[in-house]
């Protein structure tokens, strides 16, 4: 990805993107943790551009909340998880401003404790995962909202 494209995507992500560490129950018991990067916008052309630049295809999501005002009733969504999310964050990191700390923590998570499928987390891994997850969540909750 060239610098101009990365800077453009970083600007969109600073405004409309979401970076977090997801904690989900496994069907076999226990939890799994993974980084998630997503963006949702009503502007189809902007999302298509980001999708093409990153090799992802956007999907439509119905907007049912009263807080969202849109004529269409849906938005376009792109989501990256695990390694692809880390790759995207590394590409846009130099150009991020508002969500740079969240991005750094997500990359740190991926470097330190992300495990391939089938590899068990140790108790120490769970402590680190939970610590990083709550740090990112606190930054997201403390962000200025318009």
C-alpha cells in the first residue's frame, strides 16, 4: 500500500473505524481473544476504495438503531481480524492520530500473545490478553464522541 492510500485510510479509520480486542467464548469451552479492525460508513465509494486497497469486499449492514440517521437504512462494513488486522494497522500506523494508541496496543497484542488455531493459552497469556483488552476498551470509551 502506498503512503497516500495509507494516509487516506488512516483518516477514515480515525473518524469512522473501530479497533478492539475481542473476547469470545469457544464452543469447546474457554475463551479466545483476537484483534478486530472494522469500519462502517454510508459512503459506498469510500468503502469500496478501502476494500480494493486492502483486498476485502464490503458487506451491507442494516442500521436499526435510533441514533443513526441515514436515508438508506444500511451502511457498508469492512472487517479485518487477526493477522490481516495487524497488517492493516501497521500500514496506517504512521498516519493515525486519534486512534494511534489503540492501534499500538492491538499490534502489541498480536505480537505478544496471539496464538495460531489449536494452540492453548496459558494462564499468563489470559492475564496479558485481558489487560490489553481492557486498556483498548478504556481508550475507546474515553474517546470524544460527536
